[in-house]
């Protein structure tokens, strides 16, 4: 197994020169990428760039606003052509019953369409999904009960919510479709290996269960590439 990187980690660099940035993360030792946009490239251009660098696309963070009857066919066609197997909803309002009903309905409407096309719709958490919302309910538990999708578990945000990420991974088991390897302390994120999240144990769990691992580092707009390299260097040790 190799490590991937969520390209939001190098967001400023991607805006300045996407192709060069993708090349640099490949040279660092990342084996896959998880885009948060396709940087204005066509599917054919993006796929060719990745193939030339020996990279795969593990999935993509694309806003839930793209899930509409008007855009779904175009979205699926693009993902198929570019070689991206997963549409990962990066966040959604989860504050109350109305928000949750909207999210559940969205997932249950479009997840079967992705599946019918050989793709997968997934959901990525931040800390609110694992804390009580305004209705005194755990949003992530609602998602587990009322949908059948798999999740990309961000271990840092899970930890920030006060939970042991290893406990959550064990509880979700085969509903974990990917893991965001993110580190940090109680107030801010850090490069992987420099915070308080049990990254080594998470990696061991992911390897044992054959789950994709994707590095995410909060970009500072200054040291993005240096910190991306610090993350992969730590993991490759």
C-alpha cells in the first residue's frame, strides 16, 4: 500500500501551477492523489498527467451542491473518464434535523446512481459529525443508520471531537472506505507525526484492513510543499 495526498494540503501551490505541484508530490513519494477540484483541466488532460507520473486518483472531494439532477450525468461521465472511483462529500450542515434530513435524502437519492455506474458516493467527516448537534443527536450515527454508504474517516477531526479514532474505525469496520491521515493538537492541525493523534496505530489498522490512506495537512499558504514532504517522510519511515 502507498500513501495518497489530499491536494487541498497544497492548495495555494495548486492554484499557482497545478501540473507542477502534482509532479512535485509524486516526486516526494505519494502514490495517489485526492483532488478537491480538477484545476480547469479536461478529464483527458488530468488523467494523462497522472498516468505520466505514475499516480492514481483515489477519490475526489466534490461539494454536495454538485449533486443535482441537472449535473449528475456530467459529473459521472467526468469521473469515469478521469479514472476517479469515488465522489466524496467533504462536508455538510449537520446542526439540526432539517440539515440531516437534507443530507440523508441527498445520499440516498444519488448513491445508487453512482453504484449503478461503477462508482461510489462517500462522506468525509469533520468534528461536528461526532458531537451532539442542536437536537442532541450524533449526526454520524444518523448517517450510519439511515444510509448504507461508506465513510472517509478523518482521524484528526474525530480525535478533536473527543473520540479515539481507533475506536471509531473498529466500530465502523467495513464501512470505512478511506482514511484521512491528519495530525494536530487540540487547537490546530500539524504535519503528520508532529501532533497528538495516534497516527502509527491508525496506519497499522489501515494496512491490516486494506483501506486507502490519504494525507491531509492544513495548508498555510507558505510552507505547503515542505510540510507535505514532512508528512510523507514521516510515514515512509
